[in-house]
């Protein structure tokens, strides 16, 4: 079964899967052509972060108040991550990715 999911759209929005609808990324998105995205999630504190080129864009704690579109969000976000999948159908810009410390 899937664990949590994240999706960035070409409309500068992000979606925390099984949690919330698409939300706008902050206006301070780096202007550099090459962007290094970092996603982190602390399973114990439920803290979720998105940064781009070391600029913190999203810093939120998943809760019933944040996860308004899926009342079973914990079912997905409390699982251990066993794989990372990047769908080439939607991701046409990535050249590489890594897990852990890059």
C-alpha cells in the first residue's frame, strides 16, 4: 500500500496526497532555472517540509485541521516509507533524484 504522497504542479502549486487539496506555493520560489527540491517528513512529529534551492517554502504539521480532504490521512502518513516513485508521466523536468543525504 502507498504511504504519503506529494505532487508539484506546473501552476506552482503543491498537494499533500491523502491530506489536502492543491495549495499555492509561496511567492518566494527561487528564480534559478535549475531547482533542487527537498521534501522531508518526520513521522513522529508529523512535520512536513518542502524546500527549493535551500529556501524553505512549506513547513506544516499534518493534523485533522490541515488534512481536510481525507479523514483517514493517518492511514497513509503513519506508514514507513519503503519506496519512492517519480511518475515520468507527470515529471518531465527532473534529471536526477536521490534519497537521504545528497
